[in-house]
């Protein structure tokens, strides 16, 4: 991963990797970390952006994988 990538981008990549590696519990924790990071409490100024398709895709992937797991 590049040093210039945002923390949220790195969390999104780790979240996908957790699902790819069959680690749903890790994916759960990473999604919680992502949610905290992009929230008003956890986000930072350099993370502020209006359009976050990668973040939205992570939440959609998580929902899809959780529904397929059950």
C-alpha cells in the first residue's frame, strides 16, 4: 500500500482481504473501525471528502457477505 493513501482506503482494503481470507470476525472489527474513522468523532480533516464510493462499497460488501454466511 502506498504511504499517501488515506487510512480509510487502507481499512477498506484490509476489510476485503479479511473476507477473501475467510475471516468474518476480523471483517466485522475492520468495518467498525472504518465506521468510527469516517464519523465526525473519528474522522480527520484530511479524511473529509464528499464522495466515498470505496467506503460505501465496503459496507455493501459486508452486508452481502453477512447475508450469504447465514
